[in-house]
C-alpha cells in the first residue's frame, strides 16, 4: 500500500538538545498508525517534528513531497490536521465558530463540512450555540477533532485524545475516529496511552523509548507480544 507519510533518520531538537534520535516511521494511505511509549519517550516531539513545530534533521515526506523543514510550508494546506494534547479548543467561541475557524482552508465547503461533522458528533449539533468553555472534557475533545476535520485533511494527527476522559467517553471518541477513517479515507497517526484500545483500531505500531524506535510492526503483533503486553498493556 502507498505511504502518505514517511520519516527517514529524523532527529528533533529543543534548542540544542536532541530529543528524537534518527527515527524511521511510516503511515499508509488510509491506515492508522499508533506511537506507544512511556512519558518522555519522544512521542509528542515526533508529532511536532512532522508538523514543523520543532527543529528537525532528516527527511520527512508527505504525499510524495519532501517537506522543507525551514518553515516554508503551510502544513494545513498540504493536508495535515494536528489535534494537540490538551485539545486547544477556543473556549470563548461557540461550537459553530470553532468549526468555522477549522474550515478556513475550505471556505466554500464550510457549511456542508460543518453539517457532516454534526452527523459524526450529534452532541455538537445540540451544543452548536454554546461556548467551547461550557462543554464537558469529552465534548471539547470531540470539538477539537471535528474542527481539525473541517479542513478535509489527508492525515489526522492525534496526540493523547483520551487524556483526562472517562473510559466510556474514550470508547465513543475512538469509535467515531475509526468510522471517519473508514468513511473519509483519512489516514491517522495517533499517540495514545490507552494502548489496548489503540492497538485494537490501528494497523501498525511503533514503540519509542528515550527518543529511539525500539520496536515496530503490525498492531496485532504488538498486542500478541508478551513483553509489550506486560510493559504497556498491563497483562
């Protein structure tokens, strides 16, 4: 299958400190890949490197185009939507206003895309006139994902979408993400501490430790690996 995203020997830096050390990583077109690892393993930094938010070395290719890491690309315009940890909802704006901001790259499709998002997230339709800050944590996470999808991305980058949410809410959100992936053919790169749930949905997985990829393979092989189960899945 064709690759939508490929990293080759990518390093990432905060100032002079090298945090990610020459990793290789790929996401298939229409596929879902999960990054696993303990806190501080370099998962979020890897996502930031892809999105041009930190200094990088190495080669990052998106949709066949090698990205210029000098900050000249508009990642959103290329087709990458990033939902950072902490959601980033504009709490003073209504749900509709948040969604309209997300659709700034597709102004002609904004109304149709908004209604499509309300189809995926019916609770947002009920809350459309409420401010983002009045939503529950789960509703804010849904809004953040919906806002990212308003730009019709080819790749959705999710950083810890389950953080701080009740298990039932997490399951609901992941079911919607899986549905969107299947129906919209959006590729997904996911960082997630809920490894059990992530591996159920993902095709491929990478395990990071202190900025290095120490294991990679199919999500099923990760779920079946006794060492990974003990260390990251809790059984």
